[in-house]
């Protein structure tokens, strides 16, 4: 729909300059890696999950290690490019844009087991698969992502999502993103009350519910139906985004566009027949009518991880994220276990962009350990979210553990401005970078 050939003048020159800079960086990185000496080893390495983090680290370790026996487990035959779900759920991309084959991204020479880990025993250094196969390891990398706890929303089940009921559940996958668009499309025509919001647990891409709300409002305006639609955004916290400066900017945009926002409203139950949603608030439950609702449920570690003893005991107890050091991503109690991606119990970083910065850290510390050295690389909490504010406009927000903004293109892309170039980063460049990361080249 949005083609870079439609770019004009400065926008076009800037975009290609940035793309060239990114490409050059990726190439330079690839060349450097090719020259790095391969570490000889016969270590057995098991990777749980072949999503963004699992596929990428499998490719990196295959490059860096000579003789390692690498096994990767993942029961899902499809690889999902999840940052594309927001674009599918707003009718800007087809479902196919987000789907490829899991096996397509994996390097030759590793063992790909199309099963889930059913049991993880970090004391015995052993995984048992859902098919009953036992796999022993010397090093374990947990990259299982997270699970969506739909059952936690009373009265709701995924089969209720779709245009018939006015429900979008786009986090559930490509098909649900399509149904979510059908529901949104109908709402944008017919009007009424649109409900948006996020769960109270940690979540992947905390900007995604904000993006969906802002995009929907923009589309209603373009269609000429804004006058008969109301938009309500329900935040779980006393802010709209965890990073204060971003919270203030999002609030300003919502004020300007007459989007209602409510703090400390956590979706608890849905009555699909009555078209009502009940929210937990500090002042008791509140029940509201809706015509369209975007449901994003609480998010937790997969059960096998929660049962493994790898989770934090005193933090995120209801969520089960694994207890890794926030800078080395090495497990706090099992030195041969690392975490990559959404599963990590660290204060920030549940985005694919964060995975890109998890990979070199885990690679460095694991390869160093095999070589009998100390790793030196540190993860600073880098998290990024191209916050789409309108069709054709986004803010490229990037930040670290300390809530510092970390713009990748200082002086060129202002993080808190709604820019066409930032939109292109999300709409065009992000997938190419993601794919390069999967291949171990970014
Ligand atoms: C709607 C939406 C929008 C998003 N937008 C953005 C964005 O704009 N920018 C951004 O950077 N990020 C975005 N993200 C977040 C990003 O997709 C995730 O942070 C990223 O995919 C995390 O990578 P991962 O490897 O940890 O998990 P995943 O990529 O989810 O992969 C986990 C894999 O583990 C497998 N698995 C699960 N359990 C087991 C088990 N027991 N054994 C073996 N395998 C298992 C799964 O099948 C899956 O393939 C978005 C996510 C969503 C849902």
C-alpha cells in the first residue's frame, strides 16, 4: 500500500541514506564475524524455541563454533513475524506478510526437533520433549517466548474473536490479526465505542495496543466516521507508557485527538452477549459497554519453564520469567543456562529489537565460557518500538533500563516526533532487519 517509490525529495534521500547505513553496518558486522576465529568444541547446546531469538542464536553459534552439537526445539512449523501483526490487524498488510517456515531460518548441520520441551531439568542438564525424547546438554539457551493467558479473562475464549462480536485478539497470530481487522473495519464504518488497553503483566511490545488505538482513530478520521466513534484507552498503570517522557508524549497526542484514557483499568471479564467489559480499578470494578474491543491478555512464561526451577522465586511470581542477570543474560543459579528474548526476567526488553541486542551478549558469554575466558559484552536494556501514530507517521522510540532515550539516528530521526521516515522504518526496514537478525547477520 505504501510504496517507497512514492517518497519525494528529502524523505527519499534520507531513507536511502539510512537504509544504506544500516546495510553497511550489517555487512561490516558480517565480514568481521566471518574473520573471527571459530572456536573448536564438542559441546552439546540445546536451544528451546526457534522464534526470533532461537533462530538467530542458532545461526550465530553455527558461525562461531566448530564441532558443537546444536539441537533446537520448536513445535510450531510456522515462523511468525509478530511485529507485522499490528499492520495486518489494521488492514495494511495481508496475513502472509507475517508467516514463513520455522525450518527456513535454521542453519544446516543442527538438529531441529519439531516438539516442545515438556520438562526442563537444569540439575540433570536434561530436556524431555513432548514426544518423550530425552536430550542432554552442556549449555541451554531458553528462547521460548511467552504464552498468552486468554483464560485469565473471565467469560472470554478465543473463538469469540472476530467481526461477528466486534472483538480483535490480534496477539493470537496471523489469522486472528485478519479477523481483528475485519472487526475493526466494521466498527470504523458503523461507529460506537472502541475499547483498547493492555494487561497488568509484563507484555511483549507494550506499544502495540497504543499503536492499534491511534491507527484506528486515524482511520476513522480519514473515513469520515470519527464523529460517531469514541476511543477509550485503558492503561494498567498510572501512566500510558512505562518511560516517563514517552508517556507524556502519548498523553499529549491522545489529548489532541480526543481519545479518552483511563489509568489503572485492567480488563478482568467480558460479556460477549451484553457487549460489556469489566475492569479492575483501585476503586472497585467498573463495567462498560463497547462496540469494538481489542483484547490483550496477561502474558506468562510457558508452563514447562515455570515448572523448571529457572524462574525468579521472589519477582514476577505469577508470570514466571527466568532469573537471568540483567546485563549478561546468564542464569543466576545455573551458569550453563542463558535466556534470550521475551522469557527473560529483566526490567525491560520484550521486543524483537531487544532480541537483536540479546544475541551478541549470549553469544559472547557462551563462546567465552567454552574457550575458558570471561565474556565482556553487556546488555543495557535496549528496547525499541516504532510507535505508529497515524497511517504514514510514527515515532521511533528507543530506550534503555534507565529510561534514557537511545536514538539510533541522532540528529536525523527525532524519537518523539511523528515522522514519515519513522513510519518507513516500521513499514519497510524493520522486517528486513528482523530477517537479517534471524540469519545471524544483524
Ligand atoms: C502484536 C505484536 C506486535 C509487536 N510489535 C513489535 C515491534 O513493533 N517491534 C518489536 O521489536 N517487537 C514487536 N513485537 C514483539 C516481538 O515479536 C517479540 O518480542 C519477539 O518475537 C520475541 O522473540 P522470542 O524469540 O523471545 O519469542 P518468539 O519470537 O515468540 O519465539 C518463541 C518460540 O518458542 C517456541 N516455544 C514456545 N514454547 C516452547 C517450548 N516449551 N519448547 C520449545 N519451543 C517453544 C514458540 O513456538 C516460538 O516459535 C510484537 C509482538 C506482537 C505480538
